[in-house]
């Protein structure tokens, strides 16, 4: 560069010298006629001419005034010399004002200016046209088509199209400048996408073309040239010593030769941040990566600094804030013990358990360093629970309809912490066309153990179904270890006691008519569930097994002990992401008592939305004898008037194909089952129902609407049955 600059300077001097020599030679050239006239040059011998040819500024003075030039053309320019302001000569001042001048008289007033203005309505006005008034149709519009080349081969065209400014414009623009701007934006987009896959030398160019014989239409051709892909070279992790050794490197799933893809690298670093807190390092911090690219080998050397922090073990639980729970009750929730190696999943589990109580507005659980030594060289860290009290009162309501059940509305009021800690009062009511009732329940959650609950309460209800009409009151108490939406458990159980007094209508076969009887019942209901499904409210894979056993004693004239049992199995198989096959089988038996000595409300019935759809609620099973019917006014007997009397056993089978699209679903289904007078069910006289249902999926479970018809109906069975409820049928 310096040599070039010197040449340039030398050439400039030579040109100046050549120009001077050419001028001198021209003036001295013989044979040239002298110029005449007043403007003709004077003779060189004349004194006046010699005096006129003297330079205005001597060469030495001119050269001295020029700033010195550096040979380095890349050197910064020198600052301009400061400008000086010449001061005014001494004694100078502004001219004084002549105070003797007089102001001229004002112009005479125009009488028209004193006249009132005409009314606005008498003036023709034109509305002001603003930019907001202009419509899109007022602006000229051109259309364009987009052609993308080079991205499909590396699998980026779909992602490019989803982000493209040209695609987003829909092939329309106000002018070519707007199309060009979108194209330039897409050039940068294509380069970014190529770099995200490791094509760091990738380039993109956009060409705007007119389409022959189609005025007002353009074609945008975007061509991407990925170039070679860069791959990982050496991989270096700068971290503190860990136990086990090389823990950080093992949890960084990158290897030499992998393409330098942004998603791959970011995912590997996220894995370090995820796994190390599960292996005893809660304070790990992943630093900023450094990738040094080598254009010759097309590789990048990767370096990742990681601050692991101390290897830690669990300490004690502390709390602060608006305390809902004291430390004694908080100690029920952790699934870890002091001194165990820290695991982030156990911390998250503690937080989820506290959220499930529904008593907090906000809740956080964070590890806090203490400096206390722990086992195996760890540092004990305490778990700080920060509590903020939430609303404890809530209202709830639901509605449903089923053929044979009619309309049913349910509502409830709950105070979730009326008797701290976690002692709730629940008031509930049912109002329906065939069922009315009220209940008051006390519930203690996490009673002495996490996820264990205690219930006790009182209920009063009236039911008026085809099977029986009853007025019932009960007292109950129950212990339960249950699943929650936040923590679904494999094994759950429940057991308790219940005292029931009920007055019911029952068919007396000796009298061949219905009579009312009063029963006293003592029961010890027990339940156990083995749940291997993937969701509590809307399972799509796995299975469930549920067993109910209830030893009971009925008092009506004399004490009659018996036992009620029910075994149910459900299974779910995902055929595709949107199609699930679900099946259910259920069988129940009552031992140790005859059907006629059993209160109607304790018998088994089939039919309804949770049983065999297509039949009315509790309509399946033994019916009253035909001899009990009385002829109508025309002397005819209507078999549809026969009412169910229930049985001591039941079996049911269901199969559904649950197809989901978005938040909606379609569910064709077929059900089968019946109730029997015998102790054990059998496969004879099965009743089948089939139909189709609709589902609307929400965050609290699916809304269900099923329409079904009986396939082998009996006299009096409906042709179509409708069921509306929340949750899947099973």
C-alpha cells in the first residue's frame, strides 16, 4: 500500500512537471504567429511583461504552506486547524437609534372586518381526508411469486417458509420496493437458518425479476448456497472436579465429528443444567460457550466453562413469608431425609405436593447454602419454603343429564383450612328431577402422613328411580390414600365405616306389589387400586385394576350379615397419537343374603352412562313379574311399566375407539352387560348397546356427550339414550 501510494505521488509530480514543460515548449515553438490585439501576451523583453510574470506566491512559500503528507494511506486524517475570529477594531459600535423619528399613523379600519361571520351551515364544506380514511384499495398493488432454491436439500425449506417475510406477505405488496425489502430480510433469514445447522459459510442472494407478458407481477428468486458443513473438533469442558469424575463431560452429549447444529449444542448444554442438580449439584451454572472455527479443516473447537458449585446433601426445611403451615406440618411433605444426596426431582416433588393442597397463592422451594459439612464431603443445604396465603374458600358446581336419571345439578362450598392445618369443611347439595340431597363433610388432608386423608360427615338424600324410591340418612368416616392430578400413584387404598338408615320402596313378591320398608345398615367399605395408566382423568395408555369389598350387616326384623364385592379392570392402548382403544370389564357379587332381604339401594343394577349405554339408568336386570301390572283403561297391559328389582350379581363390558383432533374428539363405542338374581354373574342374556359420543377436551378433563341405542332391547327400553357428563366413561 505504501508503494502504491508512492507511485501515486510520483505520478502526480511527473504530470505536473510534464504540464510545465509542455507549456514552455509551446511558447518557444518556432513558426508561430504572434498574437495581436489588446489581450495579446506581451513580449518577454518588455519590462512590464517581466513584472507581470512574477508569481503571486513564491514556490518556497507555497510548499511551506502545504501540510506534510504521510506515506500511509490508512493513517487517520489530521485535524483541521482552528479558525480564529478577527476582533472588531477598537472603538467600533453599533449605530445609535434616532430617537427623534415619529411613528406613522395606523391604516384606517376596514368596516367589513367588524361584520359578524356567516353561519357555518351556509358554507359549503369538504370533509378532511386523512390517512386513516384511505383504504387498502386506494393504494396500487402488485403481486409476486416466491421461488426458493437450495434449502430443501438440507431440510430447511419448511422452516424457512414458516418464518419468511415474503411468504407472510401472501404474494401481495404495495410496490417493488416493499418486495425487495422482504427479499433482503429473507436473505438474512436463510443465512441464519443455515448457520443453525452448521453451514457457517452459507450465503443467500435474492433476485427480483419481471414476468414476461404479466404486467404488475414479479418473481422473487432466493438462492441459498450452504457450502460445507462445519463439524465439532476438540471438545473441552472447563469445570471443577466432580464425583464421580467427568460427570459434566458425560452429561454433555456431544462428540467430535457431530455437525455444529445450534439445537444440538443448546440441547446438550441444557442437559448439563438438568442432570447435575439431580446428581448433587444444585448450584451448577453453565457458562458461555466458545467455538473457534477453522476454515481449512471445516471444524470448530468447542469449549464450555461450567461452575458446578459444591456437591450438596439435603439439610433441614426452613420457611418464611405468610406462613400457612408451620415447620411441624411441613415436615410431612418431603420424600427426602437429612444427609441424602441432593436431587432436584425431590425438591420439585415437595413443591408440587404443597401446590396440591390448594392453600397457597404462591409457593416456592429453593436450596440455600449453609456451609455446614455433610456426609461424603458434601455441603448440607437447607430447603427454604416461601409461602404466600391464597384464597381458602371456593364454590363449585356441575350439571349432567342421563336417560333414566333426568337432570341433575350439583353445587358445593368449601373452606379448605377452617380447622388448620388442612382441615376443610365441605357443604354440598344435589338438586335434580329424580335425586335431591345435602351433605356436610369434614376432611383432613395429609393427616399424619403425606397424601393420606381422613373424611367424616353426614348426608341426607331422596332418590326416586324406577328401581326404588328412598329417603336415606347416613354417617360415615373414611381413611384414604389417594391419587391427585399432580401426583398419580400406582397403589391407592381407602377404608372406613358407615351407618345408614333408609326407608325404601321394595317389591314384595309375596304380596305381588311394592311396599315401603325401613332398613338399618352397617358397612365397612374397603377399596384398593393398582393404577398403571398415564393420566388420572384422560388416560391414553396403561391399565387399572380396582377391587371393592364391603362387609355389611342389614337390620330389618333381624340382623343379616353379607358382603358386597366388585372387581373392575380397564385398559388403554394408543394405536396412534390421535387414536386410543379403551376397554373395560367389571363383575360384582353379593354373598350371604337373599335378594329379597337386601335393601334395594344395596343391590346391583345395570344400564346408564357409566354402565351399558343405550338403556335407562338401572333398567338392566330382573324386572317385576308381569302379573304385577294392572290393565289400563283399554284393558291392555304395558310391559314398559315393569320396573327393575335389582340382583345380587352383575357383569359389564365396554369397548371404545377414542379419536381426538385438537380439542375435540369422536368416540364410537359398544357396551354389553346385565344384572342377575344369582350370586355369580353369567354370560347369558347379555344386553348390548352401541352409539357414538363427542368429546370437548379442557384442562380439567373432557366434556362427554354420548348418544346410544340398545341393540337387543326389551319392551319398554328407549330407542335412543343421551348422556352428558364430565370425564371419560371409564
